C-alpha cells in the first residue's frame, strides 16, 4: 500500500471515542506517523474498552492521554497545553454520543474539553449504526458542528459491525489522512513546492576563520513559514543560523556557498517557486589553509575567487521555477535591484535597505518588489508580517505567469 505523505512536522491529536471502529484508530495513528505527523492520542473511557492505550502509546510514540482530573497527567501535559500543541484534532471514531457532546459544547471528559479549548482545526469521523446516524438528533448535531467550522469526514456506507448495511462506517485511515492533508494544504500555494534559501554562508580561510556576513536567516525563515501557511510544501536550504527550522518545513543545513549551491541543485527540479533570501558570499578564499594561519607579516593578501551564483544558475535553467531574488542595498536601491532583476533574468526581486534596524540581523524589514512590468512596496513591519505579504504577492504573480503560459 503506498504511504500518504504531506504531514511532515504537523501535530495531530487523534481523539478516540468508544466504538468498534476504534480498532482502525491503531492503523490511523501508524499511517499518520508514516505521513510525517507527530501524533498524540486522547481516549475517552469508553474507547479504552475497545483498544488498549498501550497499543496506541507504542504506535504514536507518546503517552496516551485519558484523564481530565489526573494531576500527574495534567502536570506532564495538561489539557490546555494539548489544545495549544495541536495543528489539528481528528476525532476518529466519533460516536453518536461524542458528536452530541461536542455539539452541546460539553466539557465532561478530556476529549471534549480539549476540543472546546483548542483553536486547531477540528475533524470528526463519525462511526455508528446506520439508524443512529440517520436519527434527527444526530443530523442536527452534525449540522451544528459543521456550522461552527468542524469538518465531518464520512461516514462511508457498507456492511456494519452490527450486521446491518448502510451509512455509518468510519472512513478508512488513508481517506482520513488525505482529507487532513488537503485541508492543511489549503491556500494560494496549495500543491506548490517552494524552495527557499536563507542565512549567510561561511567560506573558510583556515580551520578557525571564515568570511561571512551579518545575515541571521530571519527573513528567509519567515518566508519559508509564510509559504507553508499558504499551503505549499517547503524546503529550506539554510546557512549557519541560530534559528529552529519552522515546523512543517523540510530543512537542509549547509555552511558554504558551494554546499548551498549543491543543495539547491538537488531540490530545485521538483519546485515551482525558488526564493533566494540567503546572503551568499560572493567570494571565497581561493584555498583554505589546512592549519591555523600565524600572524607574521604586517599585511596579508588573501586571494579570493568568485562563488557560484546560485540564483543566476537557477534562473538560467531550461525548465526553471518562478524565480525570486533578494537585493540588499546601501544606495540606489531601485537602480541596483532592477539591474539584478534584468541581468539575472528573474521573475521578481525583493529589494531591502541595509541599516536603520532593517534587513540584516534585524526583526523588521521593508521591501520593494520589482518585476518586469510592476512594482509594489511592503511597508516596514516584523519580518513574519512582511513575509506573509511577500508570499501573497509571489503567489499572485506565479499564478498570473502560469495562466499566461498555459493560454499560449
Ligand atoms: O537574514 P536576515 O538577517 O533576516 O537578513 C535578511 C537579508 C537582508 C539577508 C535578506 O533580506 C536579503 O536581502 N538577502 C539577500 C542579500 C544579498 O546578499 O543580496 P545580493 O545583492 O548580494 O544578492 C542578490 C541575490 O543573489 C540574492 O537573492 C542572493 O541570495 C543571490 N546570490 C548572491 C550571490 C551568490 N553567489 N548566489 C546567490 O544566489
């Protein structure tokens, strides 16, 4: 059976209520982890009659949560922490009883309390006898939940554990996972793969010294996180930074321009959009010394050679992605940026000033975007905010370019 992918780094709570379909939850948890998700399981007391917490603990790799009033469990990871932890909560199977309690907003066990306390997307996979599913009370409860933005997944129709045939079977684990993937991938970059470079590179002079710059990686990491939030699958190639890889982004750490170039070449073929936010060293020492250099002469000349221009190489590919460069400038911002746009044949360039608390190693940035027949300002703000606007504009230009290419 092919494995479903696309939940890399996502945090999913699987809520299990009492029903015979609880046996499928074991496979659901296993497949979610195969798809890259981190999984925590919350069981109602009735669920524990159908499947053991030990099975789910082994499959999820985490302790199973059941008890709202257990001080030990609350101390380890309380219901509010669990509620905050999740990107999505999937109640599967959801019995008629749990659906009714969710619809009423009850908080009489850990699962319902958690569902009330979370801001994560809530998915409910009903599983019950066909007559219970068709009952007006269940119909009203489901409508109420849907009106509040809860996604109902299924049920499927078919043979039921009670011997009857009809609607009420829990969807198969892969169908549930695909629904989660589709939901979490909504946005203007859904179905896109985006490659982002970030941070500085380090070019060795000797074993203890290097040429580098003040890039912190914040702008590139923010762009990667914003692309992910816009529904893309994101690969981040990062030079040395102190930042954690954004959750859900696939991260490749590199040190030198040559390593960054190699990592980009390996990834770029599968990407529709390339964003070069890294401050790549333009030159590296022609030869890194094997031993620490001694200070003898009053002056030292270091022969330097050009590094590969990663951005220009990508922009020159036959089947290139939508290619976005950055330009960090200390003078004539527009003239330099437009020159880079044209010389490197880019689809877009994001120009930023250096200094005054902007650009390199700052929390804030302001960008001026240029493309062949357009220009747009993104005013000064925190880099996360700037990145969201940047990604929205990239998505717009990317789709406009794809549409015009397809109509030719
Ligand atoms: O990392 P932060 O502290 O958050 O700072 C963000 C930033 C200021 C580094 C970022 O916003 C930025 O402007 N990045 C590009 C900086 C830069 O070095 O620009 P450049 O003008 O030297 O290069 C132009 C473009 O070519 C850039 O997209 C760069 O990634 C790319 N390039 C440059 C040289 C090279 N050898 N290969 C490249 O791909």
